[in-house]
C-alpha cells in the first residue's frame, strides 16, 4: 500500500530568471505547481502575475495550418531543441500565411465551381431554346421570365388561359423540361400587361429563375461552363499539389516547432502560479521525494535561485498531491481506486487490497476454466490494440476465474470435463466441488458469507489503521468502523457461531455486556467521547433529549448496516449457482439441434454467457468494493499528483 512521499519545494529568484525556471520545471515532468496563498497566512506584499499566454494564438494558428495541409500533429519531445520566441512567431507567420494564401485561392475556385454548378442546374431545363440568352433577356418592348410551375397547377393552364383571354389578356408559355414535380418554361410580358400577367402566373405558383445573360443559348452556355469548370478543377489540383509539396518541404521543421510551441504553451501555465515580490518571484510546488536530488541539480544549473524542501507529512493541511506506487499486478487496479477517489496523503492506499479482493471475488463468481481464459485473451486484446485500462484488469481476473474453474471442475459449462484430471492427479473419484449438488450449494453460500465477514473485518482494521495515521484517535476508537465497531461485529459473529455450531455457551451476561453493549454505547455516544478525548469544552450536547433520540436511530442504522453489508456477499455464492444454471440453459437449447447446429448453438451460448456474466460479475464485485468495503476505511478525498507535462 504505497503512496510516494512528496516534498514541497519553495523557489525564490530574480524575475529575469522566471521564464527559464518555468520552462525547466516543465521539461522535468515532475513538478506540480501549487497556489502560494494556501501556504502563507498573508500575501499582501505579493502581486499575482497576470500575463496573457504569448504562445496560445500561435499554437492555434499553427495547428490549423497543419490540418489545412491534410496532416495531423505528431507529438514528440523537443527538450534539446532551442529556438527564440521571435523566430517561432516569424516561422508561424510564414508557414500559415503561405498555406492560407493557397487555401484562399482554392476556396475562390470552389466558390466559382459552385456558382457554375448552380447555373448548369438551371440551364439544363432550357436546352430546347435555340436563341441566345442575351437576346432574350435584353428585349426592348417585352420582358422574358424563365421559371417553373408545379405540375398540379400547370394542369389548369388551359382553363386559366381561356379566362384570361375573356378578360383581354393573352398568355403564351413556352414549355421546355418536364420532371416529376415541375413544368419548366418561359413566358413574355409586354410593359402594359406585365403586372396583370405576372399576377396570373403567380396564381399558378410560378417560381422565376434568374439566368445570366450571355451570347449563347442554354445548351452552348452549359458546354462553355463545363469546360470552364474542368479548367478550374485542374487549377485546384495544381494548388493541392503545391500545398503538398510545400508541406513535404516544411513537415519536419513545422512539427518540431509545433511541439516546442505546445510545450512552451503548457509550461507557461506554471508561471501563473508564481507571485512577484519587488524584483523577485516566489514559486511553490510538489515533487516526489525520490526525485529530490535530480530536481535540485536542475535548479542549481539555472543559478541565482534559492530553494528549500519541506516534507508533505508536515503540510497535511495543504493536501499534498498523491502519487500511487504499486507492484505491476496491483498497478492495474489503480484505475478503480481513482474512479472512486484518490486517497489522502496520510491515508492508506487501498489498491493492493482492491486488487486481491477483486480478483478473488470475480474468480469465484465467474468460475470457469475455459471462459476465464477467453476473458483474459479478450482483456489482452483490449489493452494491446485499444490501450483500454479495463483490459489490463480483465487479464488477471480471467486467470483467477480459470483457477476457480479448475477447482469447480467447469470448462465452458461442461461440469464433468475434468473428472479424469482429478482422478489421475489427485486420485479422486469426482471433482472437489460439485456446484449442482444441494450439499455443495449450501456450502458455497456459507463460504460466501464467511468471505464477506472476513473482508468486512479486514476493512474495519484498515479503517482503524488509517484513522491512526491521520491521528484521529477518537474516530479510530469510537466510530462504527473503529475499535468499538470491530469488537461489536466480531463478538456478534462469534456469539452466532457458538449458538449454531460451537455450542460452547459463551454468550453469558458478562460477554454481552462487555463485548456488545459497551461497544454499542461507545458508538452511540461517539461525538461526546471524541470531544472528551480531544479535551474540548463543548462536549455537552445542547439538548440531551434530541441527542439521545437522534443517536438511537443512528445506532439502529449502524447495526442494520452490519447485517446488510454481510448479506450483500450472498451474491458471491449466488453467482456461482447462476453461472451453472445459465450453462444448463445453454446446453438445453443446444440439444435441440444436431451435428454442426449443436456446436454452433453451444459456441453462441458460451459467447453470450461470457459477455453477460463477465459484465454482471465485474459490476457486482465493484459494488461490493465501493459500498461494502470502501465505506468502512476509505474516504477518497485526496488529489492526484499531476505534474506539468506537455
């Protein structure tokens, strides 16, 4: 259960050295800055550094330029690459303006192409017209109207024409294209009747189309536009080739400067944590104790700096960041711990406990030699190709499932596949535990309850150790998860075992009074007792009546929680039986088929059981970890160690 020791480093130096220090701290990848105000009771003589990050805009511009070249940023370290800020700005301006100019040209060509396509779409409906558009649209005494009429309204054209002629208005509509929605065509109006004729066509929902005047008819104009579009596509290809060639010539330099700019942009955030005092600055942050010497050498190389370290143990009130350090097998399960919350600096790291109990419970609940190996393989693939943290956890869990599958004698649901193995290796006529036997079923349930009791006791012991580490001795002694709660819980368990199995008759009045009643009273009067231990003058409650009634019901809830937490582990045993039951259903369905159908049904059934049961077992074990065990010893109020890295 390892939490790396952290040290707070306080650095003071002249303002001219601040930028160099900031970049150097960032390059180390081990420095986590912290707010100075949390370490000083008064910062009246300090002033904050409120500079705007000078690298952000250039970084955004360069990143957009890279994407404009159909490339993606590639991250790598540029620790040994040095370049001045002015040269970075100059290069970013050069490459971005060059690419932007080419992109603008391409954008203009695409705009013209879009305009051509829209014009072509309109012209294709008037290919039957043999006059030039310029001649038609420039008539002196009449006005031409190109457009379309919905077919359902155009069917009434003859009727409308007849009525119009009765009113002395002649309508002439030249038909061209006809599609499933519209009749496309052209009509003319003279100046005197234009308003009335337009009104008549508007009644038929005539939608006018604007065409550009030219000295060609629609078909020839379309041909000209297509040729023009082809030329523009060629120009677009040339520009794209020019962009590609330019990018190939600049790629290495651009990526190097991009990563340097990205690092400088990230490192600048450290500067905002510093505070100014006259012509000097002060910067504070955290580094692991194991990197103390390395960090000191780096600070010495900068020069003109004064610094000192203080152990995180002496700065608990400042909440030192937490860096977990566990063995490789346990390291996988830090993912679950961080999901719940990081331990405080002076709290126990629950990762090894979680790792061991999670693998144990998962293995029991999903006990199958073949299916466990499949889970491990799937987990390895998830981690190898998708870099999923959950995949790393599934590997040992699947192996643990296989081990318990070997004990229970189950291989892909075949409950007697290992009978010869037991006989040849152990000389047994049958497997160790037959899940389907009524006697074994009861035994599995009892074992599950026993495991739950053991884990809850260990959880409470861890809680006591954690409270002692925090020097919260009152909680360690009098809380439900402290010594009082532990004594009560163990005493009740022993008393029940005596009544049901041992028959030693130890549950006399002294036993009940000393080991059950007194611990319960300590839990009930916990608040008063803790204040007395801490020698606080305000130990008396304002109202004894309210205090007693409230704490009585809270005590009832505490006792009930011991029962419910213990009974929750019944799910461990029940999942063993559920697994066997689900595989019975799979075999029952498979036996409806013969030959290859039987094999396929069995494979599909196993896949379904593996996916469903692995998911359910994983969730249920995590629930036991978080609600039944973590709640008794782990608060998870710490903050994660996050050094500044690019």
